[in-house]
C-alpha cells in the first residue's frame, strides 16, 4: 500500500532590511534622521517593513546600518552588539535571541557597504547553506499593500533560481526601467521586441548561492569591508537564466526625495 505523502515543511526564511544609506537626496531631512526612520502616514518606513515581514512569517530579521545607525537601534529599544569586524563570521541565531539583529557597517568600517556588500556582510545571519533563502527589502520603500507571502517563498524554494524579483510599473523618475519579464516569469536584462522593462522594487528573495563564487567574490561576512553594488551581480545571474520576476502593481513609492515624502503625507 502506498504511504501518504509527508506534509510539506513550512519554509521560514530570514530577512534583511537595507537601512545603511546616507539619503543625500533627502537632505536636510536626513541630516539628523536616518531615512528609514522618516515617518509616512504616522509610522516610520522601517517599522512598516518589520511588521510586514513578521506578518509574512519571518521570525528573524537583520537590519544593516551605517548613517545614524544608533538611532535605528534605539528606535527598537535594543542594545548594540559587541564591537568587532569578525563578529558576523561566527554569529548565528538561537531560539532565545532577539528577532531583530543589526549589521553595523558604519561602526565596523566607517562607511556603508552598498547593497551587495551589505548583503555579503550580513550573510552569516541570513543563510547557513547555499540553497537557503532570505528576503531583502529596502527600508526606504513605501509598499503598504505588499505581502511577504509564504506561497511565494514555497514557489521560489521549489525552483532552481538564485533570485526572484518583484518589479513595479516605471515611476515618473525612472521611465526606462531596469528589467523585463520573459516567458515563464524569467527575468530579462532587456525587453523582447515590443516589450517593456519595469523598475526593480528592491523587494526580492535570494539564495545564499548568489553571494558565493562564481557569482560573488566577497567572503561571507565581508570582513574586508568591500563596498559593492548589487546590479552587476543580478545582471550576470539574469543573463545566465537564473533569476525569475513578477510584476507588482500595488502601491509603491521610492521615498527618495522630500517631495515624494510630502506627497505621501498629503502635501503638495
């Protein structure tokens, strides 16, 4: 007699919220307040992402910090971890640990590591094995209706992709877009004839393997403090057919200027 299939094991990936940037275009607002703590409709942007991730079943969240990072840590009432550049190389979560941890780039290196460098720095806290997955979201994005759906995680887990990207219709400030979507949801660097490119929302699921050779040469934990952008790494994996994408058409704003912040809060 054929035995019934074992129930699926729930997948609960960890997450990284990117919050290290200086926010030059938001000055003077960001001279004294880190951009992810700017308030949109009564709540800091970063707080919204913590709540969204937890609502999606994410139990362990890392926040990377640099500019005014101590304010972000203080906002959540947590103490800074001990100093030391080698700290993340041997750190792991335990069930008793706080659900929110920090990767303190400004304290450890004196500068932000950019997106790929920041992910590599936090990698030991995000994924132990090459096939392990994790969310990455930008702390300065307003996407109040986005759901970190367990079903999306399960689909990604069942695929062989290194990343899954959520793209959005191109905003006025970026009409050229970033990536296109091909057959079967395959991400493309360029649109097919007659197609269009969409803007990367900076919301994605990744596998650790994308941040290891041959795709990435930065050591896990990034002890050398390499600052590196994400776009070249993504474009390389997309060209190899290892990235999928879908279009998200809910409310989404890159809160990158005082004017966009004012518009969200009911200003002109």
